[in-house]
């Protein structure tokens, strides 16, 4: 019976919590540059502007490993940003490897 009470309390708390897709979408909109700005910066031969580099670093955890790898391979970015993206990519690849080992 105590378990049922905890389940009801948790259920009502979950109703107040926004769905992950909504919550992450809001967070992503706060940090993400437009796709156009990002593509132009990656394809431009000059170094990526510092403000955009910061946005890319904030955005990197939301990207796929292929997207982060593309930024590392094609973006004219500072060494600091490169190191940050390499760390994020390494973590993403480890998570994918573990997930693949568990069928997830």
C-alpha cells in the first residue's frame, strides 16, 4: 500500500515535468545557431567566429557523433573548440559502443 502512495505521488510529479523532447527542444533553441549560419561558417575558409564556436560547443552534446565528426573534419575552428568537440565525440562514441553491446 505504501508503494501505491509513492506511485501516485511520482505520477503527479511526472505530469508536471515537460516531456523530454519538449524540454530538450527548448534548451536546444536557446543555444543552437541556425543551420544556415552553421553551414556557412563550416564551409567558409576563415576561422569560425568566436561567438559561433561557443554556440557549437554548447550544441555539441545534442548533435550526433557523425555531426560532431563533420565539424571536426571540416570546420576551421580554434584548438580549444577542437579539443572540446573531440571530448564530446569520444564520449558519444563510448556511449554508442556500450549501447551496441546491450542491444540498445
